[in-house]
């Protein structure tokens, strides 16, 4: 009986001992699991990101516009007075010599006016001669003689005006050149000063006239270089320079006119060619460059970037102004003063103050 009791007590102690051992082992496993879970949670809360350096550079950005080719010596030729076009002696594209007759009005009415003015002048001359003799004989007064003298001067002026109009009832070439455009036809009734021909002097250069917006004209200076491509010569670039700048807005186009002088040609040029233009301003812009991946929430010229702080453990969200979109990044005009590093990969997943882990490539 005593032996059975001893065995029972030993078996009981053995069960208690192994129960304590199993409990301790379970506690160790539980504590290890909690520690691993805490470490795992700590790793998940840190968002892996990549960063890039912020750089600054000076760049020249071209101004793109379009325009038309014109001669540097283009002149609009017109009749001084109105009338019916009697004869046109040249066509568009014709080469002419200095003094060559180009067109004439019907002179019937104009010649009659000349004859009338000439007759009035001769009569006034005779009246004055007669009054001078009568004045010498004290038959007429000094006032009458003076009135006759004034009448002669008026008649002479009218005669000179009529002769001047007669001479300008015909259009002559002002120099050797080419008829670039004809705007009248035979038998057409034209008003005084209405352009009949667009004339270009021989040996003159070529220019391109273009319009630019107000934000661009302030960047352009005389002498700035340009590249021009004409639609008729799409595979060839022509060098040019800014030769004139408008000081007032063109109310018709709403732009400021810029004149560009071509430096080289070597091909046939015709006034009116359509040109695509790139103007390179001499003034450079200073921009802060960042990768495009670093910009988030872009809206027009506004956007945000993240920069590491607190020993690169968290990030700060910074508003920026976007100046230019480039091939290899974004030019920031304001907002990154003093910032040296921005977040690139991982930026869309961040909030202000997010914990991060910077990883390398």
C-alpha cells in the first residue's frame, strides 16, 4: 500500500514538473511571436522611397511663332488721283527697270482739268498786265492791282496742281525691281491712293514678319538669333536675326509685330512664303530642376513635392510653382529655396509626415 502511494506521489510531481516546462515554453514562444509582430509592424509602417538631388541651371527657351516672307524694299505703288484704269503694262512677277511705265489712267478728264487751269492762268496773266498799265496811268487803284496779282498767283498754283495730278495719273517703276503683286485691272475705277502694285527693288534683302504675345515680346531684343523653316522648303533651316520690334499692339491681330532679317538664302524666294519661326532670346532663365516623378497633385502651374526631414525618417510636403516642363525633368520657378533632395519613387503614396525608408537603386 505504501509503495502504491509513493508511486502516485512521484507521478504527480512528474506531471507538475512537465506542466511547468510546457507553460514556460509556451510563454517563450508567445513572447517571441509578439516581438516579431512588433518588428513586422514597424517595417510595414515605413514606406520605401527613392530620392533625387535638386539642381539649378540657366536655360534659354525658344519662342515659337509663324509669319510671312516679305522684301525689305516692298513699296505700294498707287495713283495719286482717282479715275478709270486705261492701261496696265506689266503683270505679276515681271522684272522692270527704273522709270518704266507700269499703268495709266484715262486722261480725258484729267487733261481737261489741266487745260482749264492753264487757260485760267493765262487770263490772270493778261488781266494783271492790263491793270499794271492802267495803274501807271492812275486809272485803277492800288487795291485793284494787288487783287489781280493775287488772282494770278492762285491761277498759277491751280495750274501746277493740275499738271502734278496729270504726271501722277501714270505709275512708273521707282527703281529696277520686280512686280510682286498687282491689285487692279484694266477698266477698273480706283480711288486716290488705292494700291495698284506691290513693288520690290532689285538687290534688296528678305525679311519675315511675325506676331508674338506680350509675355514673349518682353523677352526679345534686337539682334536675337532665330531659325526659320518655310513650308516650301521643309528640309532646310534659314538663319535670321531680330531687326525690328513693334512698340505698340497691332489691334487687328492682338499681337506685337517682330521683323526678322534673313542672313542667307541661296534659293528662290517669293513674297508671301509661310514661315515657321523659332526665336532664341539672349536673356536666360534660372530654373530649379527636379525629376517629373517627384511632382504630385499637379494643377496648371501648381504642384507639390516631398522632401526628407528628421534625419531622413519622415517627409515634408512642399507646395511649388511649375515653370517649365522639360524633356528630362520639371523646372520649378518657386518653392524649393533651400531644398536639396526630393522624393521620386513612392511619392504618390506619401502624406505629410509619413515615415519613410530611403532605398538605393
